[in-house]
C-alpha cells in the first residue's frame, strides 16, 4: 500500500475486521504508535493528559496512557463515560491494575499538561454532542496546549470535513491505517492540524482497493530536450475577456506561459485590447462571429467570459471540438442553465476539466452551496459522473475527481490563495499542462498541487498569507514547476 492511499469508510472497516480475524492487535499497535509519537517530541517526566471516550478510540488512548506511564511520563486520564466496548473495558482494567485512576471530569485546579491526547471519539461519530460532552471538549480546547488527536479530532467527520456542534481543535492528528479526506478539507483543514499516518504495520495484502489518494503527483512531464522549439511544448487558447473582465483572461494567458506552454493565444470578447504590455508574447485577437480560432493543443474557456449570447456561442463551439478542454467561471455558469450544452459535454470523447468553486458546483448540481459543502466529495463525484468530466472542486483541500469517482485531495495551499483571480491563474496553468500532453486527471492534479505550492512559498517568504495577488502568483509558478520536475522521485 502506498502512503498516500485513502480507503473508504466501508473498506477501512473491512480491513479492521480482516486484521482482527488474522489475530492482529490493532488497538495495541495504535497505542504504541501514539506513545512513540509522544516520545519523539516530549521527554519524560512530562505531564500528559489523556482524554478517553467510551469506544475503541478511547481504548487506543487508554492503552497509550499505560505505555506512557511505564515510560516515565506523568499521565493524567480523563474518562467522562464508562467504556462500551470489551477492548476498552480491558484497557481500563489494565490501567487500574497499574495504580492509575481516571477522573470523570477535570477540576479547575488541575495541573496544566504539556500535551493533551484526544481519544474521545473516532471516525464513526455522526451526531452533535449533548451538553456534558460539549463542556468537556470546550474545556480541553481552553487549556491552550498542543493536542494530539487519535485518528481524527473528536467532533470532526473525517470523510466530509464537517464538524459537529463542537470539536477538538488539534495541533496534530495521528491517523491510523489510511488517510481520510476530511482531515484536509473544509473545517478539517483547520481542526486536524499537522496530519501524520501510522499504518500500524498492517500487511499490505490486507488492504482493500483505494478509493482515492493524497494529491502528491509524480513529476509527470519529461525533461526537456536541448533540441526543442516552441512547438515542442504545446499551444494554449484562452477564450474569455468580456468588457470589464479582461484581466481574468490575461491572468489565465500569463499563467499558461508560466506553466510551460510554448505558445499562448488569447481570444477576447472585448475588442479593445491590442497587446498585453506586461506579457507582449500573448497573441491576442478579438472574437467576432466569423472569427477562425487559432489551432491549439488545449483550450481554456471561461475566465472573464460573461454570459452573453456570444459567450454561449463560443462555449457551444468549443464543447463540440476535439481538443482537450477546460471550463471555468462563466463557462460553468452558462453550462448550468443549458441542457443541450450539458448533454454535448457529457458526450465528448475525452473528459473535459471543470474547475468550479462551491457556488458554481451548486449551480451545476441544482442544489445549494451549503449542500455542496456538507459533503464535498459526494458533490464532486456526482458532478464528475454526470458530466463525464474531471472535476476540480476548489476550496480548502481541493478535490480532483475522475468520472469513475477516483479522487485526489490536495494538501498544498491555504488562505494566501483566497483572493480574486487565483482561479484564472489555475485555469491557465492546467491548460498549459494539458497542452504538454498530460491527461485531464493528471494535468488537473499537478496544476492544483503547483498552484497550492505557490501560495505556500509566498506564505513562508512573507511570514503570513496576506497580500498575494493573482498577478504576483504567476511568476512563482515557473520556479516551482522547474523545482518539482527536477526533484528525483523514488
């Protein structure tokens, strides 16, 4: 099993059962992984507060508490409710035999720990908390010390990324057996902190097929030969730029060059732009009904497109073409209200790339934005299947989904990219990768990954995420794509 693998919840439960049938003590292995994680960061006799719930997640925590006690740590144990599983009951009995006494609640004068281990609730929680559990979780968060969550922060749905009415805000999460997408997206991106995987030395042959993976794409582009010319790296056509929105098309065109395209054409609905003085290499032409579009290896339509009849005309023409195609922004909004266009898009021989933000995805699915955000993965999968497209559902933990439902969840990027124009930059970058011969899924995944890395690089340099404009992101891309593609991959 590769470290990036994501199993569905059903597959994960099947793996746990198969491991138990083989006699593997996964709870004991999770406890050792937890104790080893603590030992690598804190030396005994540091004080550790272990918060254990009634289920198997609590059993992991209780067994870890005993191991830490034997290793010389000062261990306090919070057990707000009696165990409900046999394994957790056995773990509690072992603690009591060792002289450790859990408490049902924390006293006001409780000694301040250096670390909290959250083992209250695991991946099976599907409800809000009642008042006593709310108080416990808020009290733990209020300690303002590092928190290590076991498998998932209590209160976070690790597959949807949604939180209950209250949730642990972890600084670190040690997740078991396989990654879970909700630790990286939506609320999970803030609640899970730094995520690490412990596979618990489970034999590879027990792992079921993956449903997805973390988006850590290989260097998919070949090294460039010295005997190259501009035609060696593909040409991109960007269509958009209605009056008042030319900037969006310019950003996409500039990003296509930064992403390695050999030539970039810009066809705009506003006929007043003769040249981009910041990037005069962009070949710009105005769109008229009789315009013959330049030949291109990939087309991106949507940045600044508007929703006029002319915009709809050009979208229909491009959907009927055979080139690799990316739809963004107003191309998606036009598509959402036009059944013939939707039907034509679904019948393309090669899957197009759609790059909606949640509101655009909601229009395409005829639902609300909160509906999309409640289950981002389900929404992205439904859209990919309906339109037979590769879908990039943007946001914290952007999802890249194939028509068959397999997906990648992105782990790069952050709030530095939450400014106008970044979607246009991403569209141009993905189009450049399509023009260089990558498949729709790989081009989308690599483009999202690189775009996120640009935000991360700015955040490190600026010591914070504020102030990165879309135009300033473009020059970062070339450096990053060269860096990533030149890094040897095992």
